[in-house]
C-alpha cells in the first residue's frame, strides 16, 4: 500500500472496524461526513443502501424478539492502519486514543492507493453497517424493555466473539471508545481501578475482588480474557440504554419508522403471549440453568431463600420478560412473605428506581453458594447464556 496524492480514500482504514463494530464513535463521524445530519439519512430512506441497512436492523431485532441467534459477518479484514506502509500516524502522539477517535482527521484524509472497486465495495458495506446500527437504536428505544435487554445480551455476546480474534490494537480502540482506559504491556493489560470496580461490583466473584488483584499506581492487572470481559460488560451497558433523542415524539414525522415500530411491537406482543406462563401452579423450567431451577424449586417448597438467591432469580426472570406481578406471585410461598416489601424489592430490581439489574454471572453465583452446576453448564459463564443456548437447541429440533 502506497500513498497517492491524486487518490482520496476517506475512512478506508477503519471500514473493517465500522463494519464489525458500528457502535464506535467514528461510525457516527463517518455518517456525518457522508450525509451531514441524521435527518438527511432518514430523508433518503428510498436510497437502496439506506433501505437495505434499515431492513437489516429490523430483521436483527425480529431475530432477537424470536429468540434466534444473531449472526455476525464471518469475513474478516484487518484494520489497515496496523499494516500500512505509509505510517502517516507515526508522528501523532494521540493515535488510537479517545481524542484520536473523536477527531478521526487522519482517517478522513486517508490517501491510500487502492482500486476504486475495492473502496466502493467497502464504503457500501460500512454505510450499511453504520446506518443499520443507528436505525436499530431508534427502533429499540421505542420497544419494551425486555426486548432491549435481550438485544443487549445477544449483541454483546456476538461482538465479544469477534473481539476474541482481534489483535490488541483493535481491543484498545474498542475499549477507548467505550470509556475503558487501558495500558498494554506484553500479554498484560492494566485498567484504572475505577473501571475495574465498575465491572467487579456486579460479579462479586473471588477473582474479581480488588483485594485479590495486583494494583499498582491505581491500575489493576488483567489477563486478555478478563479485559475482554470488561469490554463486554461496558458494551452491554451501552446497548441497554435507550436513546431518548430517538423516542416517538422526535421521529413521528417519519411514517416508515412508526410503521416499523408498530410491526415490531406487534411481534413482541405475539411472542410474549407464547412464552411459557410462569406461575406457581405450572412453570416450564426445562430450559433454565440448574441454579435457577434449584432456587425456584426451593421457593415453591417454602424454603426461606437468602437475599442473594432472591436477587438472582428475580433479575433472571425479569430479563426473560416475566412481569412484576407474576414474580410477586412466586414469592407468596415464602415463609416470610410480605407483599409490600416484596413488591418494593421486585420493582426496584426491575428498574422502577432508575437502575435495572442484570442477573449475576456464574462466578458470582458460585461466590454466594447459589451455583448447582452440572455437565450441561460446561462453557457457560452466565445463567442467561445457558437459557438462550438451550432455547436455540430446542428450536432447531422443532
């Protein structure tokens, strides 16, 4: 690859990243470079590329609602700056920092001499990926919370698989974009202690306790696997957040968006009706992980569960789409049942006080002696992952 002053290839180096990770900030800068504004994209909804991107977003959300696996593009292309002969960024001391990503000037002014066909194909794919992600955020911000939670889990899982095959340079880009400051030294990654605590407080496993980590000058040592886990949790949090600027009042002039939202809401209601009715009398737990089956069994038997077990099963069921009233009915068998207190606690976990909670990961379940793992749990790190994978197998057999 060589530089050609007569050839302009804006954003070419980062097209592979925009295609795989469209949530990155320079995806927005790329779209702004092409369209100028968010409204201009929507105003061009008849454009074939824009139409394909919006259809992809809608189909992806449909797959999430129907509990199908999200497929990622298996074709891999490396981030070109890593192997570029020009090294135009070598004099920039902010390369790949958060300031660099927000600036993106070097990407916008790229002048790599590559074929026009190569460039056009990738700019099209990048446009589809970036617009699809943006449109999915619009749709998800106007759907039920359980759809958004399920999407965040599925999408972060799919992206985490992609990241596991990336070089450290790409991990650094994604981490920086998500607000995860890190320092790299050989096979060790260091993150700031506040970053570590933001993730570890959710898991509470022994290996995630700060006292069990090496801390130097406010930085915590992590393996690559642990670092990928930190990125995944930060990404899941970003994907779980509704974008209020995309709520119905701000997009009501676009009939096609309102139609897509209505179509997805109808599908979600239909799927919700077909979900097993979770009640004391009849409950389908065949797809549940052993830990959740055991906690439910104890609850039905009138066992006085510890707080950690109650939190685990409540957050788990909420993330599957069970509503507050149905969950409260489960607790009526508890020996210390108090409807007012139970309602307050369940609603708090459901997010009535402003914070929605995810179920504890497997390592946290082990820490609090709520894990009852067996051979079916191999390769599983979260109860929801177990449930979703069992659901996939069940659907394939039908």
